[in-house]
C-alpha cells in the first residue's frame, strides 16, 4: 500500500485519497444496508420542491457525498495519470463524473420513492362498487360500510336518508368529504 502511494505525485495522491475515502464510505453503506443498518449522522434533507422530502433528492447525504468523492477521485486519477490530460482537465473531468454519480443516485432515490405507497386507497375510487353495511346506518345519520374489493371500510349514509341494518348489501353512488353516499342493492 505504501509502495502505491510512494509512486504517486501530489495530485495523484489527492485523487487516490478522495477515491479511497469515497469508496470506503460507499462500501460501508452498502454492507450496512445489506444487513439492515443505516447511517443517518450526516443525512440532511433539503425540501427543493415543497413535496415529500423522502421522495425527493437528498443532496447532502453521506451516500451522495461519498459517491461524489469516489467518482471524482477515480476519474480524476485516471485522467491525470493514464490519459495525461493535466491537472485542470482531470479536475473538471473528475468533478463532472462525481456530479453525474450524484445525479444518478438522486434519480435512484426518486425511483425508489415512487415505489412507496401510503397503503390508503382513494375513497373516490369506491364509486360504483358494492359493499356491506357493518355498522348500522341510522335514519338521516351515518354508519360504516365495508368495501371488500378495496379491503377497507368507510363512513357512509344513505342517499334517501333511510336507515340500513348491519349486513345490508349496498352500492356506492357518490363520495362527499370522505363519506360514502350509498343505496340498498335490490335483488
């Protein structure tokens, strides 16, 4: 290891150290994620578009910073040592490669975030479905209806204001402020 660094000049050592530190943290993060661990000490969320921050792009996270330094160091070293482009072009190339790595990680966070679901189905999708009264709907009052096709139950009242008893099959006609408007299914 020392022989490797003794063969490098100052610029090459800088790139190698950046690549080594970035690679170390990327590797540690991958191992911890594999075993279910997390490193939250350096994660900072910035609300860029005023939506859900967890779905958004985490600019200042340990993962993105370490990926930046890993790619910056590897590409910068390759450009400087192998391609002999000089310091400024290798610096620009390394910074560009690091920025692309951060952009790719941001896109991956966004894709992973879009796979997340709250598990709550929109009540508006209940219109036209059938269900069963499971808590009596009182006259001019509300009760609860189970909608098996949506695996949920909701507050409901009848369109005509009549009472319905537990077990009565109903059809959902409308939704007003998350209260289902139902009618009894006639056989």
